[in-house]
C-alpha cells in the first residue's frame, strides 16, 4: 500500500512553513515549478466541501447573543461558542430527508438547520461553523447531500504510536470536513497496537517497538472503546485494520509459534516492507486469526473489519491465494463486511460483498486495475485511495523533510484535488464505488501537529472529492476557498501547511 524507496527522517515543523507565492498548477510534470499568476480573491464565508447548492442573500445574522435549540444543541453550542435554550434563534431539527443531507437557511433573525437525520444535522453544523465571519453569518440558503456514502481518512498508529487524545483530535479534524470513517491501521511489522485478551503477548511484547525506537504503545480494549464512542459522537465510524499475511513481524516476534519453524524473529523498527509472512500451512495461524477477528468484531460496533492483504512479497502466489480464501472466510463469520487492499482481488474466493481499497496510482500499475475489477465482479465495491493523489503522507515538495516521496514524488494540493475516483480504473464508475479515503502513514511523523501539517490542506481536497458533485469542481475556485479555510483552521488551532498554490491571507 505504500513505499519502496528510502524515506527521510522526521524533523520538526519549525522553519518549513513559508509563503512562496501564488500559483495555478495545470498539467505540469510532477516536481516542476508552476507558473505564477494573478491572485484570486479570498472570499469570506466559504464552505469545504462545497455544497450541492447555495443561494446567498442580503443581510447577516449576528452570532453574539444567539442561542441554539434542538438535537445536537450541546455540540453546536460548544463549537459556536453560544448557549443552549428551549427556543433558540439557531434551530436544529430532523426533517426526515435523505440520510446525511441537510438544508441550512440563514436570515437576519434566524438560522435553521434541517437534517435528513441527526447526521445530517451534524453536517449542517459543520457548514455553519465555516460561515461565521467576524461574529456574524451571511444570509444564505443551502441544500446539501454527499456524493459517496464512504468518505474516509486513515491514520497509521503503528510506525509511530499516538495517544487516545491524539486520535480524538484527529477525529475532530476529519469530522469538520464531513469525513465519516476513520480507518485505524493497528498492526504491522513495527508494532501491534490493539489488546487481544486471548493472545496477551501481542501487546506485552509486540507493542514495545516503533520506527527508530523510543518505545511503542497500544490501546487497551477499554481505550479502543473510548475512541469508538468518541468517534460515534462525531458520526465517524472506526474501521480497524489487522494487516495480514504480510506486515506481521510484530505478531511473529510476540508469538514464534506463528512462524513455520518456531524460531524467534527479531523486533523490527525500520521502514522496509514485504519481508514478513504468517506461516500459511500452520493451523495455529488460523486459530490466531479466528481469535483476533472475534475479539475485534466484539468491540467494533461499525460494519467493517479491514484485513489488509497488501505487499505480501514473502508469501508465494499459491500460499497467498490459499491464505486469503481461508482467512477472509474466518473473518467474515463475525458479521462484518470485510475490506482489504486491492491485492485481495487476486483471489476469486472472497466473501460476497468484500470491499477493495485501491492504493495504486491514478494510472493503474502492476495489475491493480484487474484486481480492482475482480473484487467488483465478486459482488464488492471499491474505496479509491490512489497513492499519487490521496496519500497525504507524501511530501508537498521535494525539499520538505517530513513525509514520503515514493509515489512518483511529492503530491501538491492541486494534484490531490485534480482527479476523480470514477476515472481511475476503466469500467469502474460511481455505481461500483463505495467512496474515497485519504491514508496517512507515519514513518516520519511523531506528533499530532506533524499529522495535521501533512493532512491540511490536502485532506480538504479529498473530502471535497468524496462529498461534492463532480460537476462544477474547479481548481482556481477551490484554491480561493482553501485560503478562507486557512483562517478557519487558524481559529480552530489546527496546524497546516501554507501551500504556495493558494492565495493565503497576508499576515
């Protein structure tokens, strides 16, 4: 799902942020400097992701002295800095429309958010937050609903471990962009991050490492439940991943009985991939998978379990196919829909409805398109995460020290925005797509500030691709809205990179 080249060591963010100029980027080779053009106006009160329709009118609603009533009023009061009352001037209500949809109406005297369900109300609140400018909200009428049901972000907590509070903060970050799934990459060669009661050494031993040392960490099942509950309060579904049969060195380190020869393997704190594998002919392997998937399903109320399946370079083709057929059937018996990286499409024995996560390039390579089509032919759909556009751990530019660059070099904001999931794999359109996801791998990232720095503003591009209608998306207009979004991120205390393609406000 990611790297084959050497990755630079992490550094602090200090000194990386600089405004280089205002640019438009169009059709240029990667890493080539774009041509400066005139500045686009920064318009107040814009929304990311863009709504389906918006009609502005004269007048403003003053936020000072306003109160809020209705479902989610406590949350709205908290993020807007106002009070709750029985008859608020900001009215929230559920109106019975389509799931996640909302209508937002602002006049001089009242704000009304009518959601198709409570999640729709929540989505309307996110738009309302961005409309506040200098303590007031411009009069407007918005009707809005998402393009895709699955709009995701992924956080790797293995290469470097992140606390419960860090994960909660990232949940808040993604939720304000109407992203409704957080995929947690919980296991890999460098560590095992989720407590499994029936195999305690996974965390007693396997959680002790991370990239470049310094100790690792893990979530107890109670802490994981806390994350899941917090995410649900933001209408975000947690998608846990147990990667296999490769990316398994931490499990093998904890339990040598899962190897073919029973020998102890060394702990791993590097960044290479593809060297580890479960023993496919070992029955203990499948006892292990059964126990892990059973416990994980029991503590995960959401509909999905992610079973990895990528970069199993140390597993023969024959063994990979045998393992995938058996392991996915074991995992599927616990009532969840399975997700796997697109390589699982090599198998023609997937449980019906298995979802593939496509991580190749916007121009498919190495048979990725055939694997993706195989998953669809077996009754599944796809989540699109092309590495050269949606992987937000890629460097913004070649001089940057944070981040990776193996996906054809750095990824600019323009490149993150200028693709469409229905154009990647021939024969795969909206009907075959579940949605999109922005993975963020943490080989070089050690703090939540560094995570946010890599995520913003590119996460806004992926969020808009997942939510907004395809027709009408236009780079220059988006860049101007991102400039306004920067002032919103400033107010929210979110770290971000002032990319040179955007006309950021001065000062």
